[in-house]
C-alpha cells in the first residue's frame, strides 16, 4: 500500500493555528489529531468533513478550552496532517468510521460532547451509535445521515457530478487549482470570479492577505503530493450513498439515524442558514424529529460554518448548556 506524507514545512506558520500536532499509528498509517486542554476535562470531539481538516476548528478550540473542555480534533486519513493513502479503493465510510473509533478508544475518551459537520456527521455520529456510554451531548451542524426518506439536494447531486471523471473538480484539482481555492470561496473570503473561475481560466487571481492565508492553510495538506495526494478528498463525494450505497455505508447510516433520533442525550442543532448543500429546511426537519433538541441559526453562515462563525457557534452552545 502506497502512503504519502505531507512535509511538515507545508504547515509552517499557518495563520491562527498555534496548536501542537499529535499522531496515532493505525495499521501503518499515521493519523494526526489536536489535543488541547486538560486531560481530565470533559471532551469536545470535533469532526471535520471534506475537503477540510482540523484547521476548520481553529476559532472554536480556544473558546471551548477556556470554557473548560479538552478539545480533540482528528484529521481523517487523506486529510490535513494525516497520511494520504494513494489507493482510492482504500477509502470508504466504514473505514473512516473505524479509524475514528480506534482513536477514541486509544485515547480512552469519556464524557464526550460531539461536534459534527459535513462528513463528520456520518463518521462522528456513528461513534455515538456504537459507543453511547462514552458520550454526554451532541452538537449537529450542517450534516446528514442517510435514510430512505432523505432528499438529496441538487447541490449534493451536482457535487457528485463535479467529482466524477470529466467533472470540473475531478479534472482540475490539483492540475489547475487546489482545494484551498474552494475553501476560500466557500467561506466567503473571495468570490467565484475572483478565485475558482480565474484560476481555471489561467488568469491572475487576487486575494486579500487573509483570504490568501486561508487558501494556503487548506492547500497545505496536499501541496507537492501530486494527483495521488488528493485521493482522499476525491473519494468522499463518490461515497455519498445517493451515488454509492456500499462505499457510503448506507445501511449503517440509516441505523445510526434512528439511534440518534431516539437519544435521550441533550442535542443541539446549530445550522448555517446559507448552505445549499444541507439546507436550513433540512436542519429544521431533523430538529423536529428529536423533540427535546434545541436549534440555533447562524445567520449568513454557509456550509463551513465553523470557519466563518466559530466564535458564535461556541457562544450559542455555551448558552444552551448553561440554560439546561
């Protein structure tokens, strides 16, 4: 099995990211995670999706740590500072889930408040469904779990198409552009004409200093690794159960959806209202299925709300826990 490792120099001096790396060896593949805060504190397990990494939580970790939490933020294999497996067949949602389970068990995490978004939902909520005794609270942000009644939005279906052979992202990343461009655009730091469209056309791209710093941070995991280095991000869209129920672990996701909806744990939905992928209407519908859950809206937040509204998310969460 061919495994690539991003040079540490790629991550030097990232803006607003002073955290120390930690590593867990998992079947010969190295997984990176952040572990910030007292070892005996209640745990905030912070789960990312695609194409992000633990950098996504850089604005939430300090506030959660100040509030008394130990923040553990893993990078999925294929992302961030974790190793990149070159074989696309290695990647599926069952394996991503199992990797996180091993990390949770290795660290002996207990009293966990789980924060999930995007693919962090299926891979993170599976941890609760499989090890409920370790968890005390769930925070669900702009994600989903597959089930028979779920209506996959046009944005999700388009995302799959864009990452199939011939799609705009499949054929242009990393040749003409990089994932950092998408993240800078998706978090509102640059417009599509300023960023993605300009790069695809080969014209100069102008970024503010801050937008350039964000782009660099999300590019960092993959720079210099070539086409094989982006195998992990490419596999996530093709593992959406609408496209591939087997790779997407659809049967287990449906079981986990029922388990989560029946929980007696405190559940807090915190939703970006400007996400075309996991829409506000979907967030409200899921909230309605868990009668005791709370619901907070992050106005103006799109899909990657932790990046754009991190401090506000923590404030909303702490307000809810204080009121409980």
